[in-house]
C-alpha cells in the first residue's frame, strides 16, 4: 500500500523538542502506516515496547505533542539493566493474550463459529549505543477451532536515528510474517511484508524547513495479489508562529501490481498547537494515477487526513483521526479508495487503572484498474474496543477487554460480525 507522508512535519529552529517532533513524526508514523491496510478480525494485541533510539528519545515529546509519553515508555531506556555488554543492552519483553470470540469465519465458504484464541509473544529489544535499536518478536497463535492453522509469526524492526549538524536523519526497516484472518479476504491469510523508510530533514532559516522521505513497501500474501511499491514525498514548511506550521509537498511513486501503476501527489498541510491542551493537524490534496498494460484511464482521487489531540484534564485524553487514501488491493486489476474515521478516550481511574475506549469506521471502495473489468463490492468495517488496564510489578501490565467488529459487504463470504472478550498480560525488562 502507499505510505502517505501526511504527518511528516518539520519545524524550523534548533530546539530539542523540534528535533524530536521531526524524527518521531517521519519515522514512527511512516512505519505504522503499513498496519492500516489489513483489517484484522481479532482484537488487537497488547502494545509493544518503544523502539526509538536513545539519542532521539532524549529529545522529548515535541511542541505539537499534547499527550505526554507514558512513564513506563519514557523511562524505559533510562534505567540500569544487568543484561548489557559494552554498548549493547538487551531488554526482553513478553505478552500473552486470551480471547474468546463469536462469529469467526475460517473461509469464505465456511459458517461462522465460536472459538478460543491464545497468543504468546516473547521478544527482545537490542539497544545498540545511542543511535540504533533492533527488536525481534515471534508470535505463537493457537486456535481451538481446527479449521484454523496454529501459526508462528515473526516481526523484526531495525530503527536508527541521529542528528548531524543541521540534519535529522532516520532509517526504519521492518519485516513481518503473519497468518491471520483478514476482513478483506475472508480467510486466514499468510503474508510477508517488508517496509523501508529513509528520512532527512533540516531547517533552511528560522522560519523555513524541508524534509525528504523515500519508502519501499513489499507485500506478498499467499493466494492473493502481491505488490511492490517505491515512492518519495518531500515537503517545504513555513513556521508562521512557534506552534503553527504550514507546508506544501509533492511526491511520486511506482507500484508493481496487475496492472502496474505510476502515481503523483500534490498536498498541503497545517499543524497547529492551539493551546497546551489541544492540537490540530490537517492535510489534503490529490493523487494522480496512471495504469500500464492496457489499464483504465488515468484517475484523479482526493486524499486527506486530519488529527485532533485534546487533554481537558491531566487524567483524560481524547483523540480523533480521519483519512482518505488510495491503496493497492488484495485482488488483481483493482485498487481501493479507503476512507476511515477513528477516535479514542483514555481515562485514568483511582490513580492505578486506565480505561481505554476506541472505535473506528472504514469505508473501502474497489475501483477497476483495467478497462472492461468489474470491481468488487464496497465494504463497511466497524470496530469498537473497551479495555481496563493497570500496571503490576513496575514493568508489567494486565488488562481485560471487550472487542466488537463487523464487516458489511455484498461480496459472498466476507460479511461477518464478532463479539470478543478476553485478557492480556505483558512484562518488559
């Protein structure tokens, strides 16, 4: 899928908070964009550990970040750990999740069933000096329904970041192997993904700055269309006030699918920290797509993104995100236009507990990329997750959750609705 550079913003100036904003926004959100394509059927797993290198972690949260980092993450690399050899420190971590779910399909021709799903994810984070981290996490998944295959997934993430004179430089490389039920395919889908992001940014003056990004995204699902994408998105930014930045950007890319696609993007954006308690970000523009090998006529699609962070009280966090983008499809001769809206509330209760309520809606429209070919029916995906969590033994966490998801579509075998309850445990050293 396309890696949108919607929130890769740069502020002119030399403060630590500014540099922190540049690096985390460019690398962190670019890497997370890869997860947006797949709409998983089961409840999301517990959050992983931070892979931000210490040199970047030390820069602080950034002027545009309303929400302060969780103390467990913020202090993660500041403690003395016995598992250290020279400049390399090891941080083992592990999580376990138990889920009971209803309405799960093992395939498009199978009736929905109830089952228990258990996942165990032991991993280790290598912190190599101050500029590099490497995390490896295998995930063991066990299904009580024999229609599903028990699997071992793998995730490897290499992250690097540094400050060199006026430049902020970053690199992120991720490999993921998984075999999970997907809403778009209606079956347990095995796939391998490789994502690479290179970023560079610098101020040109006290008001003007630039940032550059190059991405490679390779996706290989078994039984469905593979895709290879190479793209760039570059921005020129102007700081009107210390907490208001606008920018204009242009990008281009090539996607190897059936048919192959060339695309260009033009976008504008604005990011505004209105008060200490609220911030806004908005971007929008158009994407121009041209198909090769007898493809459909060129397409012009509007694209946009928006984000709000609001913290009315110290114990309360509210967020809202919206986006529209053009993606590759699991199916040949088609692309997808994806519009999504997501929101969440995080509330601290009785000093020790956290209540998280999040929900989202994703509307996917399939568009034919070849003249005379028909496209799949559109789909509407809804989800809501309610979780109550607390910390245990300083570095551990425990949570109970309820998750509901529903996919509505005219495509045979892809519609479902599922209720899920469970708990998860996590610990990091």
